[in-house]
DNA sequence: TAGAGCCTGGACAACGTTGTCACGAGCGGG
DNA sequence: CCCGCTCGTGACAACGTTGTCCAGGCTCTA
């Protein structure tokens, strides 16, 4: 049997373990290859006796269909990719989970990767997923140039951007109402008597940060308050920088009486600063935080629904895969102000 | 050109979009198929001029190698699977991220899925990943019978269980020291003068819950305290049940003066109950919680390092793939007691 | 200048699956 | 009794890639 021997050798050389194939099952059951395929896929046209023989062979050999081969033949992989910033961030966990649930409902698997807020890594990941021939891609942009995805989109990879818009290409995106949310949050502070309000946010090149700043400015303008430069601080959201920014706003001759924070990482740091601070300072944060209601005072936030973002994006992706949609569109989801105490504190002076 | 026409028809019928293949690139560049392959994979033996011609064709056509086909040919998929309970749970986010980082360091992609704490869904997911021919599998068990993975493991799928041990099969697993951690946490309460200490945990069929209960009992026994049945409550960790359990322990003629909570979901609910409660009750929770230091009093916890769990498991998986390891092993990672105030409160009476 | 050896490039088979098609058996109706 | 039909089954090609192997052209040396 040189044929068999050769085959075994090859296997033990290049793989680890010999997975049985349909050919093996067919040989054992004494039927043709296609008949096994029919049984495995539940296609009609097989007598019960034949089916049983095949099934027994499958069980005996521990056969499992190789989906890689199937995909190669069929074209669709029944999997979608998700590129996000950091799975460990509590904002993205629910988002990822929501995408997964929608994928599951459509019989698809989710492959996800973290870009670590690095544009190059985002691209690397997105393209790796395309090489795996995912049917669609949900991207939370880290970079601001997504032309690298153009050939993929043209080739039929349904692509939806979430949380931040796509850069330099025209594509579907699902965003929160960052501008409106920030505006509402700041207006809430103004309504409680504050006029000197600080804003601490992320780097302005990040779309969400820019939009939230725009909302802050709009709310201040609505109230006829002119904004001092010292009240605004934009930059990386590492604790050290945020801490310094907060302390500067709170000192000096005309300190702010309230702070609006641009995302959850900033909010947490500012809470720590305020806890060490003697004077009461009002605080409204963008993004909800677990246990926000257990703090004293409770934390008032502008909450975005990250699960809804994920769900909406994934649903749009599958509708696009089904060929129902026309041109790219931008969807905006509302935010919600949740008053818990910290945003309702009156000005201290 | 009937050949070309037919090919195009086929494509637009069964796929969406015509991805160019190496054949197309080869035709455009006027070289052979294998030469394109060599360029794409950076193999030696191609003159710079030829390479440039090929590269131009690749760019012009927007070609991207089809990894499905590659995998079929090569045997390894350079991807690993992760089956966990719920990505939205803050305990699993960092774990997943840690696994991803290790995978990335080994040039592999991570595919993950949530079992939603459902044994059937765990099996479905695990087998789907095997059908995709992942090289390895990290499983956080939901069910307690993993014999369904036996054929896969025999076939060479490196498998590591995390957080909870595998059921009814012999396999690698990486666990936290649940017993020791709980014992230390409860001993901490005893050291601060408590004798009537409650325990609220998850369903006892879950391994971690059983181990933590065992730790509780051991610490109590060490101190010569006999445990009343009313002090222990095991069951689903939905807020309603936990709330009821806590309130029962805190009422009656001999209420507990301290509570040890069996996981983060329980802890959060108990904090809420205690906040509404007049008498001071000490609390130590298993699992750390974000912002635990900002509560008043700060929350004392027995922290497990979920990222380390993931990292350790993934590293073991890749070492197994490299064929370095012998038999299955059980690794146990230490926990760490973090005192922040709530666990150091003295008994109220 | 001829022969040896090297380097580049291409033809071909194989990976495991599925779609197409054809074949043979059984059967009912003309 | 034969034609045509249905039904179960299997042979074969194709999906896009990579490993093997061979051919042809080049350089270098004797």
C-alpha cells in the first residue's frame, strides 16, 4: 500500500494528528464521497439505511467537517470581524457581546481583535481579518485614514464603523450623539447655577473628543458664558495628565465650580482628585460607570448605550450582506442624562 | 473567451465581488503562479525586477491572499479559540485581552465566543471553533462534562481550561486559588473580631463557588467557630436572590456582623443592601471591582488576576502546540487580599 | 569552448469540501 | 414489453493556495 503509507507519512510530518476526512468516512461506510457530504449537511436523497451506516462511520472515526475547506468552496465564511480598541475596557465588552449576539442570530461567528488605540495595528488587524475572508467587518477606528479598506469593501466585505466615523472613505457608521450629549450635560450644570465649568477630554484628533468639546462650547454659548482657555484641557487620558489638568482648573483666583469629563477614564481620575479636594465641585461625566450610584455623591453621567451601538452596527452589517441597503449612511444614537447627585451640587462660592 | 466569461458568471452568481486570485495576478504580471506565491510570501528566488512587476499587479488588482485556502493547504490555521461566559463581564474582558496578546505574540488570531453560562452553548461553540480548525482552544467551562472535546484533543487541538477545571476528561487547567483566597479573606474578618460571618455565593455545582465555600468553612473551623446553616446562602447570583439572602442574614436575633461574598456580582448587590442598612457590617468580596477604592468605606477584596489567568493559559497552550509539554497539569495562581476599609470594620455589637 | 553548477521560473498535484452531472435500478403507463 | 420517469448514488472538477520537481538560461572554470 504505498498510497496509504505515503499519506500517513505526509500527515504526521506536516500536521499533528490525523483528522479523518469525508474520504475516510466514505471508505469505512462503503459509500461514495458525495453521499457522506449529503449526510453531513442533511441534504435529502439518502435512504435511512445508508444514512445510518454513514453516521456510524462518522461517530466511530470522530469525524468533523473541515469548515476551512467548506469556506473555500462556498465563498461565504459565516464569520464577521470586529476591530476594537481594547476588550478590557468596560465600554467595549458589552459592545462586543452585542455584536456577537447578532452574529449568532445570523449563524455567524465573531472574530475580534484589539487595536490598542494604534492606527497601524488597526490596519494590520482589519486586513488580517479580510485575509480570513470574513463576510463583514465592524471597525471602531483608531486611525483616521481607512482607504486601506477600499479594495475590500469593493470586493464585497460589508463594513460598518462604530463609535467614530471612517476616515477618508465613504462608509456606514453608527455613532452616539456626542455633541448633543455633551451639550445636554453641560447645560445641566449651567441649570444648577454653574458658570465656571471645566472640560477635560481626550486628544482633539479623536472624533468623539472633538464632538464633545463642540457640545461643551455650544452649551456655554447658549447660556451666554464666554469660555476661558484655562477651563479646557484636551490630551491623552493617562491619570497623570488628567490629574494635573484638574488641579490647575481647581486652583488659581477663579477656580471652576464644576467639571465636565469627556470619557470614563477621565471621569475616574477626576473623581479621585475631587475626593482629595476640600471644596465641593460638581461633576458630570460622559459614559456611565459601574457602581456610579454607590459613590457619595452618586455620579451624574451622560450615558451612551454601548450594547445598542454594537447591535445597531451588526444589524446594519447583516442587512448590507443581504443586499438590502443602498448607499452608506450615518446613524446617530441618543445619549441619556442620568442624574445621581454629583451633577446637581450647587456652586461652592 | 468562453473560459473567462464562464468564470465571471460563476463568480457573480455564488459570491459577491470578484476577488482577484494569484492566477489573476500572475496573468497580469506575465509570470507563473508560483512566482506570485513566492513574492507574496517573501520567499527567495525572485529577481528584483520580477518582484516589482508582481507587486505592481498585486497593488493594481487589490489582491489579498486567501488565508482559507492557505490554511487548507498548510494544516495550521494560526488561530486559537476562546470560549468564555460573557465578554461583557468585567472579569473576562482583561482575561480575553491577555489571551489575545499572547496569541498575537505567536502570530495567531483569536476567535472568541460567549457561552452565556449555558453548557449546551459552550459545546456548540467549542465544536464550531474546532470545525474552523483552530490550533488550540481556551475554555472557561460552563458545563461539567467535556468529553465532547476528547476526539478534538486526540486530533491535536491543544486545549486549556481556565477558571474552572474540565469535567470528566483529563486536561490542562489554570485556576485561581479559590480555596486559599476565601480562607484568607474570611480569616481576615475573624482577625478583626468577627465570629458571626455570612457567606453568599454562586450555585454549588460551579467549581469556584464550591471551593470558596470550602475556604470559608476551613477558616471558620480554624478559629473554632461552628457555622450556622443560616449564615450560608448558595444559589444563582441574580440581585433579587442575593438581596433576600443578605437581608435574612442581617435580621433575626443573632445577625451576622460581617459578610464574605463569593464573586463580584454578589458583592455589588450586597454593597447596595448594606448602603440601605443602618448598622455597620463588615464586607470582604471575592474578585476586585473597579472603583472599589472610591467607595466609603473602601471595599476590601480577595483579588484574582484575571489577566494572569488568561496569559498563563495561553502560554501553556502555545507551549503545548510546540510539543514541549508532557501530560496535563493543573496550575493554581495565587490571590491577593487588598484591604481598603470594609473588611476592617469591627463587629457592630 | 564545453561542461558543471547555480539561479530563476513554471507545471502540476494536493489540501477537504461541494456543485454538477450522469448512471443504473425500479416502476408505472401506454 | 418497452419507454420514460424518478430516485439514490457516485465520479469528477473546482475553490485558491503551497510544496515538489523539472527545465532552461546563466556564470564560472578547466
